C-alpha cells in the first residue's frame, strides 16, 4: 500500500547554488549530500515541517536520455522550467519577506479562485509557486462545466 510521496526531483544547473537558495532563502534544510561513483552527487533538501518528503536537486544528465537532458538544460537556462508549489500562510507577507531577501518574482501575489498566488524564479531557472490556499470548487473557474 502506498502511504505518501517521499521523493521528488527538481532539475538544477548547479547543485550548490540551488541548495544555498532553498536552504538560506526559503528555509529548507539539507537532508543528504553524498558523492557516489563517477562523480555522481545525491543531494536532497526538505522542509522542516515535512520530514517525510525530500527534494532531490539533480543536474540533467544520466540516466536521462541525452536529448531530454539537453531540453531540460535549455528550459533551465531560459528560466522556464516548472519546479515546486509551496503552501504559505500569508502570500503577501511571504512575498514581501522574500523580495527583501533578493528573491526574483515573475508574478506578485494575485487573487485566484483557489487562493492567493505568487510566482518566483529560483536561482537555477525553475519557477516556484507560492499559494495561500482557500476552499474552492470547480464552479469557481470561469470555464468550468
């Protein structure tokens, strides 16, 4: 029986830079940092309030097909790779705090049917969404039906 999601991958161009961003600016913690054979590095982070979930910071390469690795690398370089969705208590307050710490936002807090959302870009090309959730149903979306 599956009980939860325990590991997700976030593609990054530089593991140290990504780790420092998520740990120093967003409050995550390093969980594992191990160099394995052939220079492969297994680096995971997690949020202190979610001990059961780790995020692997992975450089595009093996075991990805070379064409896929190149495409992921290009998306990161262009700043158009999707990343994580993070729940926040107060989107405006979190936006203000992170902006003061130099975090680059591509969308300020905006009202959505599901809550307040802001979109930032991490330092390696991923978009990260902050969401202050509120209850909603399908009827809250204009094209639902």
